[in-house]
């Protein structure tokens, strides 16, 4: 099963709470939350992975 990554945006001005990224098998193993931007506010330094 491909990995998933739950992400929260910590920007106080952003209305997005949480989103989930569903990877394909072709996604490199070293891809992490720092490789993405918030789909709502566009911020990159405000994303944090949710540790379950």
C-alpha cells in the first residue's frame, strides 16, 4: 500500500485545517512535508506532518 501523509497548516490566517496526501508507488522515499505547499494559503513554512 502506498504511503499517505496527513498535514496541518499552522498559519493562523489560513482557513485550512488538515489535508491528506496519497502517494503512488513511484513517489521517492525521501519526499516529506517540506516538499509541498499549503493548497489554500500557498505557505510552505507553515506545514507540519501529523504524527499518528
